[in-house]
């Protein structure tokens, strides 16, 4: 269940990151260009990282993972 929840967060980040980046590049002359660009980049990198972690969690649940 935790892996599916993380996949849902990943899906949200996968949409939010590019939308925020698009808005930043569309408004390059705005004073908040740099902060919005940084937030968009963080969201995009977070989507990739969250994708790896969620798939790892799902594979560990399906195939047994590490046992302490």
C-alpha cells in the first residue's frame, strides 16, 4: 500500500514540475522568475527521485526485499 501511495505522490509531482517550469519560462521578465524556476526544478527532480523510491518500494514488497 505504501508503494502505491508513493506512486500517487510521484504522479502529482510529474504534473506539477513541468507546469511550474512552463510558467517560469513563460514569464521571464517577471520579478519572481528565478524563485519559480528553482521551485519548478526542485519539483521535477523530486518527481524523478520519488519515482525511483516508489518503484523500489513496490519491488521490495512484491519480491521480498531485504530482511533485517
